[in-house]
C-alpha cells in the first residue's frame, strides 16, 4: 500500500494536525473494537504533538479509559532521566490525561542488562495480546537524520531480528550514547496503522531517502517500515518535505 504523505506549513501546524489524526485513530479503534492500543515514540517532533493531544483530547472528551499506551522504543535509562522517552511522554501527555495507570506500559529500563529489559517487555506484549497477534491500532514513529526510526539504527543487528517483538540495540551514532530497547520490524509492520511525525529542514534529505523506492533498509531503516496489512502515513512540516520529488502524491494542508 502506498504511503500517505501530508505536509503542514509549520512545526506548530504539524503538531496540531498530528494530534487530531491520533485522536481520530483512537475514536475509530474504540468504536470498532472497544479499545485503542498505541505505541508512542521519542523525539522533539512527537513531543510537540503530545502537548496538543492533551488540549485537543480534553476538548473532544476523548475516551481515555480505553487507551492502552506502550513505548515503541526507549533509552535504557531510568524513567526520571531526562533522556527517557517514556519520561518525556509522561511529562507532556500521560500525566495530564486520565488514562488508568495500569494501562500504561513503559519499557522496564530498570532491568539490567538491556537485553533482559527487552525480553521482559517482549513478554509483557505477548501477555497483553494473548493468543491474538500483537497488532497495535497505531504506532507513532519519528525519523532520525541518520535514517533510523524507533531505535533501529543503520547496520544494527536489531534490523535482522525477526523472532522477537522487542530487542535491544547498542547506541547509534546520534546522541545519546546509551543502549536502547526497541520494537522490531515484525511488530512495527504488523500494526493497523503507522504514523511518522517528521519536522525540520535537517530531515529533508533523509525523508527523500526513506521514500526512494531504491532505499536500502540497512542504510535507511525507516524505509523498512511497510505495514503488511496496515496503513502508513507521513505527516511532515514543509521544511522536512522540501527535498521530496514533485512526482510523489503529496497532500498539502493549510489549516485556517
Ligand atoms: C529516540 C527516538 C527517535 C526519534 C527520532 C526523531 O529514542 O531517539 O525514538 O527515533 O523519534 O530521532 O527525533 P526528533 O523528532 O527529535 O528529530
């Protein structure tokens, strides 16, 4: 299935539009099967969106008690550490909306060593989904300048991990230089929907590489995100879309 590419005029407009898109996914999932299972991501672009989800979600009276929140990847640091993705999600979103605490599933980064932390989260996911396939209603992803997504870095062993839902990864070339825990491609590509949130001129060249049909996943891991039965959408600001070929079907949205 071809990805949908939506371009907003500014980082602020991207954050608001992405928040609306995520809340729409939640409404559809809850109406369809009574719950919304989402995996968040780290990064400054998603962070802006989480803040918008709070205001928009409270205004729309989102059905928070049916939300189940996981983390698609995290740094192997304590939740209180400023580098923690789940810590950021708590500060910007989860502490501000009434999702029941037992429906929040951070990666257990207190478990050492990092592979055991990954195995424990893998077990949590299998327990949560039971006999059903581990299918998320929505997985959010960011894009690193180096082409990584989640914590799937170029040339990393995690790229070829197919037996597990979650694995560990040594630091990539981008900071912070800490071990990571990340969803693997099989879990990411099983999702009903994957939504990339990408902003900034520093992502423009990488975005073009991701959408290049000749992209090599080992070089540009984000190009390996191709949901088998789900939808794939890239929501970009105009700076991040600046190097995309004009031949791509891009939907430019100018919110009033
Ligand atoms: C991480 C993130 C990572 C992030 C991208 C985009 O742990 O580093 O999960 O994959 O989403 O690096 O980050 P920005 O939006 O800050 O550019």
